[in-house]
C-alpha cells in the first residue's frame, strides 16, 4: 500500500502555510537547516506516480490546515485544498482501480486552533474534527477511514468518529518486544510491554477499557471510562491499521515516569548484540520476526480483526546516488523478509 502523508507531499505554494512557519521560522529544528517543501512533489505529480503503482490500495491523509485553515467551518474552507483531494480520489478509482484508504487525522492542526486551545492539551479540540465535512466532500467514494494515525506517537487525545456506510478503523504503531534475557522477570516485562504502546489504544476499542496491567501500574493517573463512554468506544473498530518498523528489548526495572506512561527501560541490544541489522534511523533495527509476532498477537488477543499493514519501511542515511538507490540490496532484503513474515502469520 502506497501512502501520501508528509508535509512535503501535501505542500503547495500558498496552500499550506503552517508547515512553512514551523520549518522556516525555526530552522534549527532541522540539523542541516534543509526543508521538505518540495520533497517528492506529489501535489503536482500524483497522476504520473499513481499510474506507475502496482498495488490495490493507496493511503492518504487529510491535512486540516489545507482544507480548513482557520480550524472553524464558519470561517470558511479552502476550496483549492478540497479540490486537490477530490482530484486525487477521482483519479485513483476509475483510472487505476486502487482503493483509497483515508486517514482523518495525521498530526497536523490548523495553527489558529493550536494558538487558541494549546493543541491536544485541551479536550475542546475534539470538536473541530468534522465528520460531516469529510462525509460531505469525500464519503461517497471513500469507504475506508482511519480516524487517527499513531496516537501513541503523537498524543493522548480523543477523536470524534466518522460513520457514512464505510469501514472505520484506526492506525497504531506497535513495536514488538523481546525480553532482554531469559530471566522470568524480563520475559514477563516484555509480555506486558505491548499494553503500554498498543493495548493503551486498542483495548478500549475492543474491550471498552484500558489494559489491566496499565490500571495496576499507572493507578489514578489513568482516566476511568464511564459506562456510557465504554459502550461508545467498544466495538467501534471495523479494521486496524498497523505501522510496523522495529522491535525493542525490555528488562525488568519498574520506572513510571510522571509525564509518560512508560513502565520499563528498553533498548535494542540482547546479550551484547543488536537484535537486528542497524538502519539509518538510530532507533530502528531490522526485525521482520516482530511483524509476524504482532500480527499473531493481534489475532489471538483482539478477536482477529481485519488488519492492514499501513506503514512499513527502512530508514537509510547513506544513499546519495541513483546507482546506490537502484542497487539497494539492504532494502530488497528488508521487504522480502517482512513479506515473508506476513505470509507466515497468515499461514
């Protein structure tokens, strides 16, 4: 499944100024002071690139600063932004036969709402994500909606769910967790670890409450669902999107940080060696087995929901020529072994 998500893909001159403000007014946030304004230039090239894609699904995300720049419908919408998404969707379906999978929220908020509410620090932010807006503009053709991309990565926020005769899901980013040693304590720690990265968001959608291990370890800091809230969210999941990149090793040293629900230290080393081949992203190591394990874990624990692998890939830092990019044997191995892992999980 291909995907359109990043600001360099979404950006077109004078259409999305928020990212320009964040990157260009604070250039020190990027180590070499570069910017992704053009990137792969999907905005102008999507008809060409989509015609060359050999797949049956394409994931794209709504950029809210593009379609509702002020964050308030009553203050007007950006018709050019809406037209762009309609053009992409209309091109996908009749010309390629590709099914669009649309993520409603992929981390970017209109800057006026960030200024007014302080982002997801305020529960008031849930009201600006307009289900009627996406239904009215795209719902007649889009039938697969992911509500939120990687809430573990981004926020502890809430989200209003959309429904218009489509399939409603969410996209989570689980790592797989390997015990740092064969000790009983480390094994039990690794078994609890998915609750804090994965179950934190998936358990309420399947069971109506947070994982028991989180309840016991986090205590009063973890909010309680009212019966009405539990009933509202339980079962509200037609499919699950998984973003899988790497695995970690965990060891038993209980440490609950005051602002972050992390209950044990983790690394990527086991018996003094990395658990997988290093990538260009320092925290990522190639571990295809983890994809198989998380798929099987999801099937067994969460009643076998339909699962789409919405993100998977390898970060690199040393490819600087076309020749290196064409003969990228590490990436070939990466995808071959991860596709093998999916096949093993299915079989």
